[in-house]
């Protein structure tokens, strides 16, 4: 059974954990972030189902705040250096 999350602060902390997990498991110096990838990580590792559009809005704000480069695709994707994860501004 999948859990639902509505509280904005817990949603933000879950997305932060998912991004950290992606960077931890990455063998590359750069991780490509997308709302679908983060949703998949949350679903697979935590059993949590969050709507992709909610994740997308948070990811977009995070990218804007930290000046992450957006890739030219139909689905918004952002480039994140693994070394930058600890210094990301979340609020």
C-alpha cells in the first residue's frame, strides 16, 4: 500500500532525500534530475506516491534558486553536479 504525502515540509524533505539518494548511487559526476525520476525513487525506496506535477513545481523552484542548468527536453530536466548536493539552497 502506497502512502500519500500532503504536508509541504515533509514533501520537501522527501524530495531532498530522493535527490541525495540519486547522487549517492550515481557513478557519474553529474546527475540529471526530473520529476519522473524523483517520483520513481520515492515510490521504489519509500513506497510513497506523490503526484509528478507537485514534484515538478518543487524541482523547478529548487533549480531556479540554485541556478541549475535546464536541459532542452519536453519534460523539464536539470543538471546537478554531485559535489553541489550538500550546498543546495532549499528555502
